[in-house]
């Protein structure tokens, strides 16, 4: 879409599954709105950008990143008695599929939007409860693709099975996130059935503190660190420097949570300090 601004003629992008719409929103905010046509069956859309469109400067508030907040939202949802409030959070509907998944698992979550001039921004409040397993598949996958590692970790805590399917993309992310999370969950004592396009997590059992690797993937490292809060004893994540890729202060924030929670405390190696 951005390249289309500098091309001759009109550039079209067609998507069958809804994807994140940050670019469309920003183009409109900077006075170069794309033309969006919905398919007759409502199962997709085509975005058209006219070459030569000029952008005009405007102020823009960058909201808090939902994918970073996801670790705390999921952790609080699975901690009975927890009460977490996150403010100035980006609540774009194409990013917040995790909330729907957690609600289906029995979480208690309140969401309010305070500003929607460009990106929806608001507050999420989470009350911790005992969760139950669910199934994530189909069109929902695109909306939670970055959150699937933490969903699989929370699935280990929830009662019953949590099944993730149609997530082939996880095989080719920063690492093979399906294989990586399955390996690490087993180290915590969690039963996992791995599929070509996902996994089934057999949750609800006691978690054992473990030493696991990050596989060089920041989301794997952070998801396992959160899971370590629910395991007895001390959990260690090696090669955790990759966390700085997206969340440099994660370790400090995790330490604050660990002090408040009665479970385990995650430790990090490989020069994260």
C-alpha cells in the first residue's frame, strides 16, 4: 500500500481473511484515504491506493502496544483474585482477538475506548479467575497470531484442553513457534499433542519449574516467563536477550509481578541485565 503511493495508476490489495488495518487508518489520518470495497459475501475486502496521492502532516498519538500488554492481560486473567488495569492501550479490533479468546475461557474483562480518532485507544481491566480450555482456529487465527505463544501458556494453566489449529504461519515465524512452545510446555510437565498446524494443550495439571530455552524468539521467552509465575520453584529461561527486540523492560516488570504473586519467580541468563 505504501509503495502504491509512489506508483503510476492504482494499486490493489485483496485479502480474504481480515488482517490488521493500521496502514489503512494511517493513510486516512494523513489525508490519503484508500478506497475499500467489501466483497459481496462479506468474507474479504479489496484496498485500492491511488498513485501520486500526497500525505499531509498531522499529529498522531502512538498508543500502547497490545501485543506487549497481552502477556500481563493473559497472566492476570489466569490468576484468581488478580485485578489489573492497563491504560492508553491500542484497542484496534484487528489486534484484540486475545480478549475474545480469554472471555471464551471464562475470563472477566472490561474494555472501554476513550479515543478513536485514528487508532482506537482505551483501558482494559482484568479480574483473575480459574479458566477453562477452548479452541482457536479458522479466521480467528489472523487476529491472534502473535498471541498464540502466550495463549498456549495460559492453556497449560486452564482446566481441560486448549486446541490451536490452522496456525501454519507459526511454523515460519522468528522460530517454529509450535515446536518451540510444545518443547517448553513439556518441560513444565504439561501434556501436549503437536499438529502440523498447531497443538492441543492438556491443561489443568500441576506445573513444575523448568529450565527452558527461548529458541531466540522474544515471544517464546516472555510466554514461558509468565508460565513460570504459576510453577512451583524457580524457572530459568536461557538466551533471553532476544526479549529486548520488542520489550526491553520486560524483566523489570516481571519482577514486580512476581513479588506480588505467590507462585514462582523467573530468572534470566545470557546478559539480560
